[in-house]
């Protein structure tokens, strides 16, 4: 037998059969599965408009108002049963058990309905008359209270199943147990339908109010996030405008500066050329990174991201500013993932920039180690020398490096060296990177 043949009967069921199976599944879930599970009723919230008007001494007990109401109803059921039978075994079935079922709704709501339903035929048989068959006055009252509380604590579908179960029980009692006496099943079905309908409407309104409150909270959170993003976008736009303007001015002035001096020396011309190239490169990078916030249809320049292969150019660039940098590569050079290559380049770039700012006149050493399972970086600089004072910083450079390392699940340490310099050590893990023999210096 093929798999298609096995599944054919279930897929060919009529909509009526599927509807009936779904209804039976709902009945089993609502009235049978976990019927006697322990589900204590929590205290009521006291932040509503009515509870807030109560004095503080009374307000702290207001959360237990539903429990007190159920207990008072159980006591009333107890009194009705006593007035009906006055004592004896009949009083146990018409007073104590119905009152216990009402209290039981605070702990096991569906189980309380089953307990009351199971005791109802015995209370009718042991009663002193069949005028109120099958529900004696106390049982009649307790049954409506129990179904109402269960509806409020569960859902409207459970109310429908309880009403159907009550109708089946009432009709069955009238057929098999009435012995020709009258029945109060129509009254039970009518008043219980009104009570369950009211409780279902209250439950639906409460759930809708809760859903609206949740949606409102989510909307407020989303609005706050959107406001924060708008503020950051505004700051980024202002930063782009201000920095781009000044970098453009620096580039133009660096290009025009040699023409303002008669017969400038070649070193001066080369210095201004380097300044202009750095300003243009920084301006291009700034526009690529921050220009995306200028407009939704902004297209970033299609420029390759720097990799470790560009370290020589970076070292030569900073060397023209007077920083003497030594580069050492160990291990078998291989191609790494783009994210690792870019992050490693940016870390070295930021470390050398920190050396220029905080240790002017110092020498630096960049060590790149291709090791099994990752990439190791070590950037160390000596103490500042010369007459130029170190430039203070806010520490954003180290923070940016740590963020890049954390993003790649790496490890970064920073510490002062014994000679007064500074050292940055980074390890970036690379999972199963294939080794190649490409030559890279």
C-alpha cells in the first residue's frame, strides 16, 4: 500500500465529519483535559479607575474582592440548602456539596462543575420531594453560579459546552428519573443561558480590552524606537553636513596652499598632496557611510572594502605623517572572510590613528599572525617623544574596536607597556578557513 493510499481516507472526509471531529476535540479540551488541574484565581488588579478612588488601607485588600464574592455566594448556597432540607443526609447533598463546588471554582473551575453535576441526581433522589426535579433550589442556584464563574475564568466556548451538558443531563433526568413528576429543566436552561451569555460578553470585553492594552503598549514601544531612530538620523545628517563641509575645505586649501608660496620645497608640496589625498579619502568614506541617511533612494558609491592586502598602503600613508611603522606577518597567509578582513583592517587603522593622536613621535609595530582557527593582531607603540603634546580623546576608538571584535566573537585586550607605550592585542576566530599559498606582504 502506497503512502498516498494510506492518507486517502483522511483527506476524503466530508466537511461535516471534519466539523464534528473539531467539535469533539474542543469538547475534550474544554471539559475533560485537565478538568481537575490546580488553577488558583489570582488577585484582581487594583489599578482601575474605581479601585484608585478607594483609600489606601482598603485598596490593598480590593484585589481579593472576587474571592470574597465567591465565598459569600457559597455561604448563601449553604443557607438555601439548610432552609430546604434542614439537616440530615439530604442537607449534605443539597447544602454542603453545592457550597463546596462554588468555593472549588477558585481552585479547580471545570472540576467544580463536574462535582456539582455528579451530585445533582443524588440530591434529587434523597430530597423530600420531586417538585423541583432534578435541581433542588440550592443546587439550582449553585449550578448557575458555578457555570458563570467557570465562564469568566475560561472562555465562552466552555460555557457553550457546559450549557449543552446541562441540557443533556436535564433531559436524561426527565426521561429516566422523573417518575412522572414535574421538571425544572426549562427554567434551568433559560436562566443559565442568560447568565452564561452575560458572562461570555464580559469575558470577551475583558479580553478585547487586554488586547487593546497590549497593542497600545507595543505601539508606544515602536513609536519610541522610531523617534530614537529619527533623532539618530537627524544627528547623522547634521554630522555628515558639518564634517563633509570642513573636509572639503581642508582638501581645497591643501590643494591651493602650494601656490601661495613662492618656490615651495618638494617636501612641502608632497605634504600638502598627502593632506589633500587623506581629506578626499576621508570625505569619500564619510559619504559612503553616512550619506545613506540623506534620502531613501540614496545609492552608496560602489567602492571595494579595504582588506589586509591594503595594510601596506595604510602604513605608507601614516608614515608620511612622521609615524615610523614596522609590519610583521607570520604564518601561512590565506584569504579570510570579508568581514574578518575588513574588521582587521579597521582595527589596525584605528590603532595607528590612536598612536598619532596620543603618542606623537613614537614608533609602532603591526604584527599579523595567521594561526590555526583565526587571525591574531598586535599593534604596539612606544612612548610619545618630541615637543608635540598628545591629543586628548573620548575613548570612542577603543569602543569601536571592541564592538567589531565582539561582533565576530573575538577577544581583545589593551594594556600599557613597560616602556610607557600602549599595546592592543586582538584574536578573531575563523572557522575552517581554507589555506592558500597566495603571497601577501
